[in-house]
């Protein structure tokens, strides 16, 4: 296939480009040209937010287009309209954030959506879905959940891996058997390539119970050298100390409504369409291997808040245990 990726240099787009090239597809990426491209791709340079910034896309045809844009939905609609009639299929990488939270019931593709005028990330993604309809042809909405794996630029799993590598007594947020749903970015890429032509929304995350907080941190401690001593701490103690789930302690949400919505969702539709999820050890080990090759800091998106627990707060919690 001839595939156009709008982006293709960050996390999801980069791994999708790598996966597509490895599968023998002809891959074109369109971005601002600020990062080294994936070997083997054709690069078109432009700024979709600048006047005339899509000039490089005014000619050319593709079998499939993938758009990973997360901000102002106008950019999604402008690109979709420009490519209408010159590509066979469009995938817009959306998010399960588009649903109305907290949810009453199990999160599936039929769950109620957030308000279209929501000013945050959820609204941006939902408006992006609506804007993508300007493509006029078949569109797939990839409503991804938590995405982990090599090249992650939000910093969630990288923070845990680096913290565990430092070793010593380490705060581990319980309960240990807390179930987790996430998706390895490479499994997301494989699903998108296999489902060119499919339409409508797909919730993309691993099945409920794919792993647990205990298995994730035990595995991460092992692959980073076994230096850490996990000190499992109950959620009530952590929350009472003012620690913010998800940001101070990445990935972790205490039991309750938010955890139910985030980690107990229905992915039957995606599984029926071929979604397969690799073991947690593979995701963790390969992410650590990638981190170990970096000469400098971990790449991080500037449009997302920094994650990770203040060492002084961690030390205080550990001393009180």
C-alpha cells in the first residue's frame, strides 16, 4: 500500500511508520521536519497550522492516510478536505477520552460522548473526529486508551523504569492486583494497518485484566536490574498525602469510578477485528531497551504535563510506612 502519515516523527506516528516500512509498504510522512525521519520513508515538509502549510500535499495519491493530530480540530478538517478523492481511506487516531466520564456501565463504542464544546483534550479529539468527516470517504476512528511502548513521549512508563532503575525502597501504589488496560504502540500500529478500509469507532486497548499493577512493576523492577525494593502502599494513604493519581504516579488510578472506566472497558469489537496484545514483559523490556539507547533525556511532548512523584514526597510516605 501507499500510506500517508500526517506526523510520523513522534510516538504513535513514528512507530506506525516503522511498522509499515518493515511490512513493505511505501510510506510518506508529512510533518515540520524537525526530527530525524524513520529510515525508508518519503518526507514531505510543511506546517499544517501555517498559511499555505499544506502545499506539499496538494498533489499525490495514497491508499490510506493516518492522522494523529491532537489539538485544534480545524487542522484535521483542512487536511481531510484537501485529501478527499485522492486517498482510499482515512484513520483518525482519536482517544477513549471522547466518552462522557465517569461512565455508568462498561465503556464500549456505544457509550455516551462528551460535549462537543468541551474545551480540553477530550473535546479536541471529538471535534477531530467530526472534522475528519470532511474526507468524504471511509473513516476509522481509532479510540485508543493508554498507549505504552518504545518511543513513548508522554513519559509514563519511562518514569517508572528510570525510578526503578535508581533502586532502593520504592513506593508502589496498591492494590497489587489492580487490573490494568493499555495498548503497546506496536500492536496499535499493526491493528491500523490490518484494518485499512474499516469504518467507525474502535476502542483500542488490551482486554480487561491483561495485566496488573503488581505484574507491571515487578516486571519493570526485574528488567531494570533488580535494584528496587517495592513497598506496596494502600490507596488511602497515598491520596491522603496529596499525591495525584495518573500524573504523580503515572499509569496508576485507585479503585473507583475513574479506574473502572479506564481499565475495565469492552474491547470486543477490536478483538473481533484482529487486535492482538503482546505480553506485558515484552512491552516493558523493549521500552527499557529503547531508553538505554538514548544519549540524552527522554523525548517528551510539550503539550502534556510532566509526570512523576517528587522524591521528597515519596521519601516521606516511605518513612511513615
